[in-house]
C-alpha cells in the first residue's frame, strides 16, 4: 500500500473482525468471508448501489465503469462494516480488501490512489 497507515490487516480493525465473526466458521481474512464477494465484488450489487448513490447524491463523476465499480466497492465495504459514517468521515480499508477490490476492478493506470484524509 502507498502509505504506512494503509498497511493494516483486516484482523486489526474491530468493526471488520465483528463482521467476520458473524458467520459460523469465520475465515482468516475478510476477502474469504462469504459476504465480501456479494457486497463488494458483484457487479449487479454495485449497479444497485450506483442507483442508490445517484438518487442520494446525483451523478457519480467517474470516467469508466471500472473506476465507478472500484469506488462503489470501497463504499460498499465501508457501509457493510461500519454503517453510515456521515459526510467527510473516512476510515482506512484493510490492505487485503483494497488489493482484492483493485484486482477485480483495476484502475486504468494500474495505481491505487490510497487513503485520503477528509478535507475540512
């Protein structure tokens, strides 16, 4: 990951661990959780999330479908683990999950943007 703050394991974040423990046989990594693919990698789920986003915030300014899915997958993961955080509240997504989302929906330049603190 681009910075030290982003080099964090899913097992180090209590909200993610709590979600991992909600299944009968918890996996060793969040990317293996049965809900991860359904919530963050499924393009049909992301289409629905996109519709909800548009209704709430207006058009999503992403140039390509890959960029849009990449962004929506991150939003979906945060919503799934933390719930609604509010405007300009950001959390670091575990590096394993960022890598898996990036693998599924690569950025055109092949570079991960990285965590950006909120703008006040």
